[in-house]
C-alpha cells in the first residue's frame, strides 16, 4: 500500500499517529530558524525553547483542518484533535515555566 493511499483513510488511529509525528519536525524546523535569526540578526533573544515546542504542537491544527475540510475524514481529524489537546494540556501543566533547552 502506498503512503498516499495509507494517509487517505478515515481512522482514529491514523489521526493519533499523525498528531504524534508532525510536532517533532515542525519544532526542529522552528528551532533552527530561531537560532539562525538570533545568531545573524541578534533579534528574538527572549524567545524560550519551550515556546518553540508549543509552536510545533500547533502545527497539528493545520493537519487537522486539512483532514476535516478537504477530505471530510471526521475520525482522523478527531484523532489529531484529541492528541493535540492532550499535548497542549501536558505542555501547560509540566513545561510552561521550565528552562528546557534544545541542545544546539
């Protein structure tokens, strides 16, 4: 089964898997972008690495809208929504006031 056919299924488990996979590369992309801006332009010095993680989690909303609006896949969209809300709650409970840093 090809990846495109696999991604065009209406399954709750697929939504949960997508919601787990998207924040990691998104947070890494935004962290690298932030480091480049901080190093080259000496701007955005007060942005914490924890805030970048929240931005990575927020990228799930783009995928959720894509599955709800374009494909009309309710179960996949609900899976993304459930895990995104859970991850945001965990963020605000455990990481909001921490000094977590990305090691690069």
